[in-house]
C-alpha cells in the first residue's frame, strides 16, 4: 500500500447533528467522500475512522474499510490529525503517503485528488492541500486590512491570487506527519479547485446550499435501479394542456420517450406512471407505452408504497421522476429521486439527479438511457424485434444536438458539411485547398475518413494489383499510401482552426476511434457501411461525443439496433442512399420524415447525386444538415470524385440552402408588408 486515504467521520457534530449521514444528491456525505477516494486512480486503500455504527455501515457499503474510533479521539476537541495517526497505528502499515479527506466537502473531484497525490509522489511538495483561487480583500472586525493596504487597492489584474483553504483534502508524506504531528510541514503546495467545489458544510444553511448545487455539480452517472416510476404532467409532457372549444384536453409528448421505455421494458426494469390527474389522456399515453398506470390519486405516496410492497421492490433501487411539490413525498420514499430541469426549486433540491431535458422534450428518454447504461447489454440472441411503430406527425419538435459551436435541429441554420473523404488522394496540400473551398462556400464543417488499412481491407483484396498515379501497387499498399496519419491530421486540425471551420471523420475501425479521440474531434460520423458494426458503435458510444449516423444501405431493423447502442441524446441521423452517383428515383427523400417520426432525433441528408436539386429538396423536407462530397475537379483520379461537387457547385448549394431557409418562414399565415399596397389596390370587397 503506497497511498492511504483516511476519512474522519465521527457521529457528533455541533452545527448539524449527525452531519456525516446527511444526504446530498441522495447520498450520505461520508459515502460521497469514500466514493471520491475509490474513484481516484492513485489511492490504494480507503479507511473511515468513526465512532458511529450508522456511519460505519454507510462507509462499508461505499467501499471503505472501517477503523473504530476510541472515545478519547471522538470529542469535539479531537483533531483530525489524531484520527489519521490512530488509523495508521491500527493498520500496522506505513504507506508513503496519507490523505486526510473531509466529509464536510460534498464536492471533491477525483482528478483533483490524483493531481495533488502526484505532486507529492513526484517530489514537488511534502504537503498539498485543496485551495480555491480568490482575489478577495480580507478585513478584521476592527476595520484593519489583513491581506491588503486599504490606502492602496490595486486592480484584480494587477494582483496575484490568494488561495483559500477549502478543507476538502490534505495529501501528506506519512513520515512528515509522524514527525510533526500536524498536517502542514516541509514544502507546502496548493491544488487549485473550482469555486463550485469549495463549499464546506458546517451549518444547516451550508447543507441547503450544497443540496441545491448537487444536481448541477455532480457528473452524470448511470442510474442502477430495478424500477422507474414517473409522474405524468411535467414529466411526460411540458406541463401545458391544449383545450378545444368543447373542453377536451390534449398534451404534447416526445416520441423518443417511447423507444426509451420499450428498451427499458426489454431489459427487465419495471415501470409505472403515477398521477393525481384524472384526464383520460394519462391512461391513453400509458397504454401507448405499454406501462401500468395509477391515476386520480389523492395521495401518491400511499399508492407508491403499496405498489413497491406488492412488486417486492427495494425502495433504494427505485427511481421516481417528479416536477412539483406533490412529488416530494414519493421522492423521499426511493433511493433515486429524479427531477426535470424546470421542476419546482424544492423538488430540484431534493433530487439526486436533475435531468437535462424537460418534460415533453425527451426527459423520460434521457432517464431510460441512463438506467440502461447501468445494465448489462442483452445478447444479440436475447433481443426480440422491436414492435412496429406508427408514423404520424410529431406533436413536438426533435431536440437539438450541439456540434462544436453549432446547434443542429429544427429552427437552426442547416449545418453544411463538405465531405473531403478520401478525395485528398493522400496529399495534405489538396486537403488544405478543399478546406479553403468549403470555407469560402460557407460550410460549417469538413469531413474525412479514417481507417486502419490492415484491419479494414479484406484479406482477399490485399494482394490485388492496382494501377495508381504512383505506379502499380497492391490494393493494401494503395490504401496505406492514401491514408493520413497523426502528422497530417495535426496539420489539418491546425489549418481548420485557423480557417474557423469544424472538422471530423468517419472512423472505420475501433483503433481509428481512439485516434480521432486523441485528435479531439467535435463529433464522430458513422458511415453507412458501418451501421451493423456493433463493436465500432459501442466504441463510439463510449466517447460521449455527438454522433452522426448515416443510414444508407440499411434496413429499419438494422438502424433500430444501431440506435439501441448509440442512444438518442446526442444523435443526428442522415438519410442516404449509397448509390454512386445517385439517380433521382432512388433518392426516396420522404425517408427524412420517416426517420424523424420513428426516432425523434434531428435528421439530415447525405447526398451522392449529380447536381443540387435533390439536396435542396431535402432541406424543404426538414433536413437539419446536408453533406456532399467535394472535389477540386470531378475528373481527378479516385473513386469518389465523379459524385462530388466542384467549388462553384458547393458555393451555389450553400447559397440556395440559405435562400430556402429564409423562404420557408414560420408557417404562420399573415399579410406581409409587401402585400399591403396590392391589397388596397386590388381588393374590391373587404370584410
């Protein structure tokens, strides 16, 4: 054991009774401290020193060893150092480094802890403590300046920062602590931590602050539960109702919720809709989802308690999603209270998780994806086919997806991608010229393709001879000759940054995913040929980046399986037909609407036709992004040049897309200013 973390957590507390078991983000403070240490890569062992049985149980469940704390070290005057030294004696081992970690700091980033440990391991310091950068002027009660001269107050930019000790952690050489008996000795250094992590819990007010911050500070984690219960209004809907002239109510829901619920049911998670609302729309939506419903309830918590007992569920492994005050009692019954982002402030403060999507805009789907992330994937043979989906106009727009600085989705400018692909012919100078073409035409991004030829070229093709501009060579040699590596892509990345345009690529194998991640691309593109490569899709899903999924040469069933792996929270689909060049009768542009309705995600168009008409028509059908291959000259050597746009064609495409965007308008029928004069001149009858 080289690095030991010690968490002192006694039962007594002056400001907040039994403070270390108070829950923040649904988790006791002592458990949060232990979890941080467990997740830190450089910590070998985590020990909690306590005199309280409840704290000991929570610590062990979180993954820590427990050393009972004697009474003489458990009083309010006992120092934290004494608890650490007692643990060292009790263990009988002498680690090189010992860390004092305080439960009173609810937010500790394991990366900050590892960075502090590394400074001591590398010999930069003997002690490293967590500190928050501050430029505050400090005064005493008598009006004397502590860290400044009141008569001379330089500007912030003219001062060096101070660091306020946050109390979160202290990394120490064990030998120095033994010798000095105190946490500060030798060379002392600071590990800067952000202000949002620097709140200490000493008073009830501090506890309320960290509870309110938790949903926004805690990193999203998979939600490991056996059941999901949801409120209806404000969770499945946006909490609004549309009332017709006869008093009938309608609500808007997200189609993407349906697929999330279907996947969750197939994974074995139980679901229930629980509502006080009596309107039959609740039952109708639940029937559509295939989920049991209890509605028209006076007290939801009683119904929830009974349902959990009947189903034999452990409340600690249940999630409840709510948005208003009448959900609080139910949220207190379960281990995973969840809120939508526009929930009542008290509901957000009580939540262990606050979702990023609002009710009616994919909140249920987001929750389903996070629950599924904690469950083992079904084997291919265990996955029954998805039930047929009914296509009809969506009641709400597909959510937007951010790529770089751009938002892709309804109501946002069409994101135009110039696909360079392999049209650079292995020449960085040609790639730069094509980037210039894309920038000057007004594209937002350029796309390449990235392969590991030794993996992607089938064995039977590797030795085939091919005539190339560089002479006769095997097909494998040709693919290696035209493939860009790290040096070339570093130049491309730098040039795109200088020109102010996004760049990314379609990886064709798992090593290429890792390569592009190291290049920090803004998104990944799944080529149509890769839709059924589930190993590649899982690697792409693990990056957490937005994914653009091209759907050429694919059936809906194949796309369904791809979407199950990728999820929909950061997914953009591209309708495509993989014929080069594409004849108009195979374009099938209405598939754009089909994909929008089926998956509830933004859908674009990837075209391989000659000319511009089909791409422009795709925009009128709602395509949020358009991708076209580009070339300097269609007569150049290479397989994709003939189906590509030359510079003038790309310029005309972007120009016409912007005209169409302006011409589509908002769909509201009105009399425009230009019509006023003809109206007054030509109308013979007015009403």
